[in-house]
């Protein structure tokens, strides 16, 4: 690892015109410049639906002023209507001029009728304020879904709408504002990004795309910069131990991504450009007709990423150098075709990704000619049948990943080649996954989900400079697994109780050349949730779980100059426990608070170290991650003002029997962090201010060197307007307003 200081300059993200979204980066941090540019530059995301917006509005609780999500808005005397989103907003399209009568309804509230006049001019805006009412039906108990009541899982869910209204360039930028989520990056926009949750290593966090793991078999990590946001429909962040559902590598948390499906006929085009030579274009289209649904999303991105940086040597002397060979370019294409007939749903998805990037190396080992190229091809076919009491889903997934890494001296080098020797490797990874799941709801308050999974992974590597020697012989992993999860819910007046036991069994065979090893692992978990109250509630959660992670192909079989894997390396094992207490108060708005304590103990955690005879090898060691999270939020009536803040404290302790390292802090993990957001909304205007205060991080296991803390402020101003009956979202953003410098 190296120390790098990046001058993270404030950046204004904006767009001019209908089709282009320009991101203009400035090296000045004066606030008057920010407000000046905020007025004249904007980020425009233009949506050209095949239909035209005629009526839009919002459904609110008349008493609290809070939005009512999932409310029904019906156009009387027709089969036309809409369902409100999380902000209580709705839209109706394809209407002729004239007067219409709308009815808004929500369980536990009195329905409301309103008339609205539609003209060929601007769309009509209407607000429904529904009054609560008590529903009394003989011998029937009706309980409306309440915030925090039925949503008992330890998961954060974000929709495509949440993604679009947040100033972000990548998936890593979007998730880094949440408690104990740390995104490690190697440079500016387009550079490699990996994620850590609650201090776990990047290969201990599982990243799923449509329920299929993206973690590669060589390093076990996922580069978040390779995932375009315009093809993502929903993001789920599960910070706890999820091995009982997903198996190996999920005990450090799970990030589940779900791609877009065909829906409302819509075309969207976004383009961005900015400093460091950053430029991107993202067209997407979705549509639905007579049971068929389809969507297409593409993404083209490039960045130069060369910049000056400073680093401080042991003698405290600061040196300035130029970071070269950090360019990046990528292309994504995503296709989806589906058919819905009654209770049956067929779906086919394909994804193609290619990228080329420079590898600038570390401060003391620059590699101005090292290059990396990656190609990924994925295809998924699924079938789902769903009825009132049970459902079944089957999915077949195949993928092919190829990567080339080289560091070759050109015939006429312009820059110093450096101390890193020449190399040229070609890697191939093929994956086939079959999944079958069934879910049953035989009676109210009980659910059961069962599933089986089969996975075959094959890995090949080639040393293009030495055709006889290979870093890793042909290797493979064959995994068979089954899981079962139950949910038992019980209501007693104002008390709600939920119990979620789950268990998964994995059987795996690893082989390379004549070496074979078998692994068997059970991963049980238990989640308990209890709450008391009505609109205002108090709740308590407890989670206990066990998990594991198999060594990667590199951990087991890698053999190269002074780099050696160990075939007898033990799998990582984890025992975790956490509890949380929180509540929600509806008084002059909505107040939420939660305090969470967690502990994750690792046995046989895999760490690469420089060992005897200067060989770089993986070793098994023990570690412990303990921490606290405090989350607070407040939303005013009608969602005019929203405040969010989270504070996290982390104690990543090394439990290596070596007395010199025992109870030392594990490196590269922030010991504390404060993150917050302020959101203002008024009619079609909204503004967001984000702040991230990241604490110090140690650079080595001996805790003798550390990176200083830093603070970053980001601001966004947005407005939704209608031009020629088309909806236009205009956003202007500036990143790092205070021109903070931080070390990477």
C-alpha cells in the first residue's frame, strides 16, 4: 500500500441544453463562485416519455402533513390510475383536454374526491390531504402497514428515484454516505472502488446483481466503478451477517443490486463531463405492451485522471509528483426482455462490459506503462410463478470474465520505467449458477422460503511472457447449497413481534491440477424484532449469526516471483451479534432514532504479509470488529425539511497471537465517522447538503503511521420543470465545497 495525497478539488456537476449534462470542476472554493455557477450551470436529465404528463400531485396525511406512500389515485369512470411513490407523489399521462374527477384513497384514511381541469398548456398540479378514520368491520381486525412495524429486516432499500435525486457519479459515491460504509478508491472519477462495511475487508462484503454474485474468484473483491447506475432499479444494503441466505463471503454485509425492468414507456439521456478529463453518456429506454416488457441501458465513460499529488516520507519531507497513466474508459450495455401472462413471468437479461485502464502504481513504485483490460459477458434467464399463497422462481445464469494485465517497456520510453519488473498475464473466469426458490404463506403471520443453489466456477491464467509457467494452474470451484428461512409474525393489540430463523448449508469442492479439497459449512442465524405503539413506536432488534468465506484462487494457488499462495489455507469463520433499540415519533413531523451495537469475531481471517525470504504469502489470523452506530432523522410535515445524521465508532482489533500486534487496530479502517444530510423541498424545488467527516486511519499493523481525518461537503440544487409538455429535471451540484485535501 502507498500513501497518496489527492487534491480533491470542489466540483460543479452541471449540464447545458437538453441532451448534455456537463460536470464542470473548478479549483476555487469561494462560496460566491459556487452560487454564481449554480445559477448558470445545471445538470439536466431529460425524460422524453412516449406519453405526456397531464396531471401530477401529492397525497398527504392531513394531520401530520407526511406523505402517504402507496396511495391509490383513480380516474373515475375509467380503469386508469396511479400509485404514489415514497414522497407521496403521482403522475397521470395520456389524457385529453377536459374536466376529470380523481379519487385518492389509503387504508385507514377517508377517501377524497377532487375535480381537475386538463388543458393543452402546463400540466395540472393537485394535492390530496386525507383524514384518518377508524375502520370497524365485524369480526375482522384490520391493521395498516406502519413505518417500522412490518419492515423488520436489517436492510436499507433505495429506489431509482433515490439514486437520481442524489449527486453521484458512481455506485460507490451513492453508498458512502451511510453509517459504517467506507468506499476505498485509487483516484478520481472512474478509478477502482471497493467497499467495506463495518470494517470488513472488501472480499468479505458480497455484491449481488439480480441475486448473482459479482465478487471475482481471483481476489474476491468487486470494483464498484464497473457498475453503471442507470441500469439499477433498486439497491439493498444489508450491513449484518447474511451468510445464512447467501453463503460464502456474506458475513461482512451484502449489497444487492436489481436491474431495471420494462415499465412505463420512457427514454432518458444523461451526459456528463468534468475535470480530470471525465466524460460519460448514459442513454436508457424502457417500455411495456400487451404483457411484454423490455428495457435497454448503455453507458460510455472515460477519464484521464492524471493529477499532481503530494506524499510525505519518513523524514517528514513533502514531495510533489505527477500521477500518470491513470486513464480509464469503459462501455456497458444492458438488455432485458420479459413476458407476463397471468401468474407467470419469463425474463431474459444480458450484460456486456469492457474497460481499459492505466495502472499508475504506488508512490515508490510508479508504473507509467502498466495497463489493464477487462471484459465481462453475462446472460440470465428466469421464470417465476406467483399466487396468493405461494410462489416459485428458477434462474439460470452464465458469465464469462476476461482480464489482461501487462507492464511492458516500450521501444522508446518517455518516462522512467520504474522498479517493477515486466509482466503480462491473461485471466479467464467462467461461472454457471442455477437457483431455485419457493416461498409459501400458508396462513397470516407465517412465511417460509426455501431454496437450492448450484455454482460452477472455472479459472484459467496465462503468463504471456513465460508460456510454460502459469501463476495459477487451471482451477475450479463446485458449490452446492440449500437454505431455509422462516418468518413468524404476531400482533397483540399495539405489540408486534417477529421471529426470523434461517440456516444454510454449503458443500464445495476446490481443485487445481492434482490438488483437491472439500469444504462443508453450516450458517445459522436468528433475528428477533419487537415493537410497541401505533403511529409512534418503540422497537428492539437482536441478531446472532455465523458465517464463513472460502479462500480465493489467488489465496490457494497463486505462484509467481516472490508471491505464493497456500493450498492448505483455512476458510475464514465469523460469529456475529448485534442489538438495536430505536423508535419513531409523529409529532410536528416524523422523528426517528436508532442506536445499534455490533460485534463480529473472525477466526482464520486471511491476511497477505511479507514473510520469510521476502515472499508475499497469505496467513490465517484472528480479528474482532466492534462498533456503535447512532442514526437520527427528522422530517417536517409535507416533507418540506428533512434532516439525517449518523455517527459511527469502530474498534477493529487484531487478535493475532503475536504479542507485538495483539489488540492493535487493523489498518485502513476509519475509527469514527460523522455523516449527515439536509434536504429542503418546496413544490418542484429541492436542495441537498451532504457532509462526511471521516476519522483517522492507521496505515500499518504496528499502528505507527496513520492518515489524518478529513471533511467533505457536497451541495445540490434541483428543480423539476415542464417544457413543451415534457418533464425536465434540472440538477446543479458542487462536490467538496471547502476544497478539502485528503490522503488515499
